[in-house]
C-alpha cells in the first residue's frame, strides 16, 4: 500500500534529511548536534523511504549491508583512538590539526570518533528497522 | 600403555626438529654453567625490563645462588628428559605437540625460579600449572588422563590464585613487589594483622604445587602422564616449585611462628602419610609418586626449622632427590615401554636383559636409601644435623625423619631392586634394552647423583652454600654440630630396619588405588556441578520481564540503602518550580497515565511519546538542545518501530494476574521515585561541587569545542562512549538474530 503523497514527499525529504544529518554531524563539536543526533536524523530519512517505497527499495538505496555499516562505525570509532598511542598519550586522547580548515574549522580525531558513532547509529537503527519490516512483509 | 599408540616414521627434517628441545636444554645448561662463576664469586646477577610501570611491577629476573641451582637442575635434567623422550615417544604421532608443551614448561619453570618480582613469579607459576595440564592430558583419548589433568590443573591453579592473593597482600605490606628488595616483613605483617592470611594464602600455593597433605592426591593421579613428564615435572622440577617458594620466602616470612607451624604440620603429615601410602601401591610409577610426595613433605619440614643448617639440608636433599627420583621414574617408564607392565609384583628378573637400566636403578636406589658416598647419604647426614638443631621440636622432627626414611627404604627395594632381581625374567622381550635413549638418561642422572655425593665437599659445595645463603636463616641457629655417633646410628639403623622390612614384606601389598581424598574430590566436583545446575535452573528463567524485575528491584534497594540517595540527600535544596517546568511535567505525567490506562495499543504508544516530548521540553528549558533533539528523534523512531511490530503483537488485554500487576506497580513506582530523588538531590546538592564546572571550563581550551555535551561524548568521556556504542552494536545484532532465528520455526505453521 503506497501513498502518492508520501512517496513524492520522500523524494524531496530524504536528500534534505541526509544533508541535515551531515550538517549536524559536522557542527556538533561547537553547536547542538553530533554523531548520535545526526545518525538518528539520517536513519529517520531512510525509515521514511522504507515506509513509502518498501524495505526492498530502501535496502537497494542504502546498498551496503546495514550490519556492515554498524561494524564499520564501531571500527572507525575504535581506530580514532589509536593515533594518540603513537604520540605516547593514552588511548582516545584527542589530537587536533594545528591550523583550521576553511569551512570546517579545526579537524581532529574526535571528529573521526563522532563519524564512527554516526555510522553505528545509522547501522543499528536500519538493521532493526529493516528486519522488523521484513518480518512484517513476510507475514502479510 | 605407551604401546597403545600408532607408530609413525618421520622424515629427516622432522627427526632433526625433534632434537630441538634437547638442543635448547643443552644451550640453557651451558649458559647457566657459564654464568655460574660470576654468580658464585660476585653475587646475584640481575636482568630487568619495564613492564607495568604504573603499578610498580617490572619484569625483573635475578640469578642468585638458589636461582642458579634451580636453573641448572631444570635445564640439566631437562636435557636428560628431552633425550629420554626421543626413546619413549619417538614414534608417537603427536610428538610435536608434546615438545611444544615440554618447552613451554621448561621455560616457565625457569621463569618461576629466576623471577625477582612476585607478580612475574605468579605468571610463570600459573604457566607451569597450565603446561603440566597439557602434559598430563597428553594421551587425551583416555578418560583417566583427562581426569588427572583436570584435577592437577584445578588443584594447582586454585592454589595459584590463593598464592596470587597472598603475594599481593605481601607486596602491599612490604611496599614493593620485588623479592630482593622486600626484606624481612615478618614484623610488619604481624603489626598489620595480615600475618595469618598471608601465611595461609602463600602456604596454600606452595602446598598445592608441592602436593603436601591435604592437597597430595593430584600427584599420584598425574602418573597418567607419559613417563618423561613424571620424571621431569612430577619428581624433579615442577612439584619442587612449592618447596622453592617456601625457601624463597624464608628470608621474608621465616620469623613468623604461623609460617613455621604450618610448614611443620603439613610437612610431617605429608612425609608420614605418603610414605605409608607408597607401601600400599603396586604400580611402579604410583609407588614412586607417593614416595615423591613423602620426600616433598620432608623438605617442607626441614625448611620449617628455619636455621642455616636446615636450609642447607633441604637444598642437599632436594638436589639428591631430583637426580635419583628422575632416574627411577625413567627406569619405571622404560620397563613400561618395553614390557607394557608396571606392577612390581609381576615384574622381575630384568637385570639380565636390561643391564644398563638395572645399573641405573641400583645406583639411584642406593642414593635414595642413603648409602655413602652417594648424594643421598650426604643429604641424610645434613638432614640429621639440621633436625638435631631444631630446638624444642627436635624429638618430633627427628622422629618423623627416621620413620619416613625407614619406610622409603622399602620403596627403593620395590621400585628399583625387585623388578631386576629375583625369579627368572617375568616377560619375554623381543629387543631387550636396545633403545639407548631409554637407557642413557637414567644412567646419567644416577651417576650425576653419585658424582654430586663424591664431590659434595669439593666443587659442588659452593653451589650448595650459595643456595643456602639465598635461603638465609631467619632464626640463626647454634652450631651445626659435628655428627655425633647417635645420628649415624639413626641413619644406618633406619636403613637396616627398612631393608629388613622390605625383605619381610616382599611382594605383599594391599592394593588401594582409591584414596579417600580422591573420593572426596569426586564428590566435590559432582556437588559443584549439581549446585551450578540448580543455580542456573533457579535464576535463569528465560523470561526477560523477570530478569528486568530483578535488576530493577536490586537497583532500588541498593540506591535506597546503599551509597546512593542517602549519601547525597544532605545539603539538597528545595526551590520553587517554574511554570514552564510544571507544564512540561504535566505533559509527561499525563502521557504516562494515559499510556497506563489506554484501551488500545495505538493510544498507548502515542501517549508514551507524549512522555518523551515532555522530557525534551525540560531539556530545552534548561539549556540542553542536543539532548532534547536526541530525545525527540528517538521517540519518532520508537513509534516507527512500534508500528512495524504492531501486527505481530497479541490483542491488548490482561496478561497477568492481580498480584503480578500490584507487584509491578510497586516496583515501577519505587524505581521512578528513587531515580527522581537521586536526580533531584544530585542536581541541587551543595556539599559537592558539580563536575560540569570542569567540563565547562576546559571544553574549549582542552578539546577545541564549545558544545559541552558533544565534547564530553567524543573527547572527555570517549572511552565510555566507545563502550556504549559497542553495547548498542551488540544489542542491534541481537535484535537481528532474534528476529531472523525465529523465522524458520514460524514458516512451518
């Protein structure tokens, strides 16, 4: 059962939500936002798409296996702690670029950590969502 | 039993590789020999590396007199055993696996005797238990071998844990984990009231490892291991680790009465009980195992005296014992290997077909009995010199030694003389005694014992003296008086009486394999398993709601009476709430009540999200837009999830009885109340300064971010976040697994 309004709206909403989620992720260190919130927004976008077009279409849009996204997120967060070890500081100590980048400001390992959180939240949410939804389709 | 396995032919490369353990042992022996002059002349040699610096633990090794002597014993006897293994297991298909565990044991045993840090010592100590487990269970297709391996592991591993606790306490009181820097801590221990716990814990470690009563039973059972293992681990080296530990601790714990009394009681009981036990065995290896237990008891007893003379006697006895007992085990193993039999009542007359083995057995047994000039006789003189200086316990200790020695003479007859003499050969041998690798090592060990005895006052003496110096004497005693006639009479008297007893008894034995301690062990294991089953059945109901109830109930109780709410209630302030707060609260509470009494599930879900909106209103009002945003997003996704799961859920109705509902209501209300109070008191407390000030001050300076919430998540508390997202990931995969695993069973309906 697909609704024309929902389908049309999703076409516009999904890119906006995804961009918004990236925006939240990047500004998170200084303004409200962050990897967790950003991940949830992105996941909501895909959830909307799944409701409008079905899980199969949503899975095709995401392409990667959601479980792989989860694990990749965890691995990214874990990896971000390693560079500090080479400077003789404790695991996960934040390291920062000396100068700022245009548009992004200073870049450091905490951002990479946040990217890991972002990916993990998307991965988890979509894993649960898709699995539940497929359960549903199988039943009907 | 050694004949049971399949034989394999090895290629040249594999044959060369099988020599590696022997080569390693030879190199180690040579290295210890080369360093010996330095140690004996200039004192201990230290090697150390940084390990766990924050805890003051370092990988420190120290070769002093005691360490050097043990190092030479471990590597030298290791060489003999490695060669013997090639004869005993040369054609075994799993020789490689044996060699790995063998080398692992040899290196960890060297670690035990050279470690200068108690933590490092403990690590190697456990590694010897572990490699012993692998070696006892080498023939793992036999249930008896598996049982014996597990038993040895549990007994020595359990003792190891006690030892660990004891060493930690000891290190805390002494202020250092370094053995050489520890000094005598007897006074400090007594003052701290920890003397008895430390003595019992360290003592438990030594007693389990060295198979002292009441932990003796694992050692005879360990005879399930192949003979090289019995010869090496269970007579010459590993079981002496406990004795080593007692000796090593003598300078530090020696002055404690608790320590001496524990060792004296355990040592005497073990010496007598196991010597008597040895006479009830018929299996050659088990006879030797029980006599080993008895000898270990004697060593502990000697060390309990705590004088210069007793330390020296213990070392001499230990060295003599290592040589003759390792040799005797190898002889027994060779008999087993050639005949496939090891009952001393049926094996006889092997001197003619196996002359070299017979020579090795006779020399080793003569040393055991204490015939001059062998090492055993030198040791026995020193032992009597020590017991006569034992102060108030002189009669008891000397008596124990005399009786034990007498009984062990019978052991020597049964394990070494009877199989080779007497009636004509009991077994027909195809290739009698031709495997040189089975003959040469025991002969070499027996002759080493002879040489050690002959040169005891010559070049051997500095080694013994250096080791005795390391042991020290806490209660420095009077003269190690010259041997009066009485002592010599005791020594020879016990030999004569023992020999007479041996000839009188002949091959008469009451077979008693099933020792009481062993039955007790089995009952204990069975009881543990039963109680574990009962516990699992009781608390693992399989219902998530029950688990949650238990967790919540415990949290409430702990917070209410423990260090939670009451601890911070003091100093909390009450303040007038804002109107906006009240309306947010009203939204949340109203939503909760509506969800509770809703007749339709859809209404309940939407009412629940009203609670979420109320909560996020709070966050907005109090300057946490991040959290508010997260709360709303989570609520949106929760509703979506609910929608998806909706059709699967059963019709809303009454699922539980009246009692269960009241119980749940009480649980839920008290949980909400206690968390609410905790939060309120926490926020308004005036007695502690809030941690948020630190974050606010350091957020930009240290972490280059103005959003404190995010800085906390990804920088200050990044490790916590890492833990949380790991849990989240696991939970997500858990959901996936639950839903996917359910499917096949549903498909059938």
